[in-house]
């Protein structure tokens, strides 16, 4: 199958990028065309080309205030669709969906839109259910957003859970991981990985607010934050105050890294959601699942893993405050290795790369051959 994956953001680092790369890897038996926005990290784009020889990458200008560039991009993609006999368009996120709807009118090629987050900035929300015929969501919580705020019907929505490459994310000796990363072997490391944006960066702020309560019960605790984004400076300033208070480095902040699996294995507890949670659980690590600064799912257990997968580790089980966060981190630190191993085994059954890619292909087939 010839597939155009339309990614209207610059290709950098983020949850949507990791989802799309996993999808590309899972669709290795198909011809993939990936459209990314100008302003992408060229080193990462080059890495994609090197790793996946079966993809062709096209740069467009899908953002900005110059409509001339939009017309050029649409024309370029429409020409590509005709020349390369593209059969289906997989639009990732809202802006890509708008472009896909225009391309569908020009070429007749069907499309489907994947929703990765709640599209908080979308104006005139009820319009999208009339523009986008079908939507893929990565978690059940987004189904609620689509039906309640965007007026989509359940018949328009399909849930396809994230899938990961288990050959990449697997357990590794913690002491060796720390040695390779230059980390203290005796610290109890809490790791948080996220884009430090206004929504997800709020998790880092909540962690900084709660970390002193955790340290007061366990003086060996340190917090490591891996991320980039507009809130990084504010987070660094708050971290510096905590470090000054304790006269040593209790909080460390680093940029995104290519050896994230090593960091998962070096940590004692990972705080995160979505793909971060899945990857960390696959490494047999305890996870406190949280996506924003208002509500969170909490510690992943064998008793709630099904629920966690269903909502893509973004739940409303607890209100975010420093005391509750500290209690959930303490609970996660106390999990036994056997329970973490059982959860990892379950994750491997439910969230494989192959399963995610197969479900996407079934959706594409449905677009090409709809059942009345």
C-alpha cells in the first residue's frame, strides 16, 4: 500500500513524533511518504532517512501566516499523490487533518486523522466533526473529548493504542546504566520525561512542588527531568532554589536524549504518560502516570493496568497536589520487582508495534473499501 503520512508540525522531539516513527517502523512492508513542516530538526530527519529506507520525506510549509506557501504545499502534495499513486492519507493532528481534507477534494484519496491530544487551541470545535469523516484516538479519554466538545459520533472514532518496539525498550542492569550515564549509584532517582510546554510542563512544576515531601522521607531521593520547551527556564529557576535549600544537587534538568532507554533503566521511578509510561513499564520500572497539572492516573499496578492502557495513562483518579503526588511516588518506590515484571509482560502482549500497525492498516482498508 502507498501511504502518505501528513505531519504538519516541524519534525523535532515529542509524543506525536515518536508515535509516527513507531508507525513507520510497523509499516515496513509498505511504501511510506512522510510530509513534515519546514523548520524540522534536519539531523533527526536525516536519521529517519537512514533508518527507514522505504520512506520518502517531503518538506512543506503548513504553518505561518503566508497563504502563498500553503497553496504551494497543497499543490506539491497533490502532485505527489497523483504521481506516486498514493492510496490513503494518514493525517497526524488537527492542522494535518485540514490539509488532508483539502487534498481529498483535489485528488479523491481518502484520509483519516489521528488525535494525540485534546486540541485545546482549536476554535469552532463543532466544525471538525463535519470536516473529518473518521478519527483515530490513542486513548479512550480522547473519545470523550471528541464526543463532548467536538460533537463527533462514536461511529466516527476508532481507538488504536500506542505500540512500541520491545527490541529497544527492555530491562537493563541499573548499576551499569548509571555508570554509563555518570549518575550516582546510591541515589533513589525519580525520572520525568516530557515536553516542557504549558500543559505537560505543569507536571514538572507539580513534581518540583512535591519533591521536598519525598526527600523528607527519603534523603537519597533525587529528581531528573528530561525535556525541552517554553517552561524550561522557569523550571530551572525553581530547581536551583531547591538545590540551594539542600546545599546539593537534588534536581537535575537535561535536554532530550537519544538513549532514553538507558535513562529508564537507571531510574527507580518514572513519572510520565503515554509512550513514556509504556516504554518505562516495558523496562520493568515502576511508573506514576500523569499528563497535566490538574488530575492524574497514579501508580500503575497489576490491578489497574487495563484501565491505564484504555485511557493511554491519562486519568482523573487523583487531584494533583504535592501531598498526593508524594504519596503516589512513595507507593511506586515500594513496588516489588515481580509485579513490575508481570506488568511488563502484559504490556508486551497488548501494546506491540505490530499490533498498532495492523490496526492502522485495517482502518486504511476500511477507507478504501467501506462497508455499507
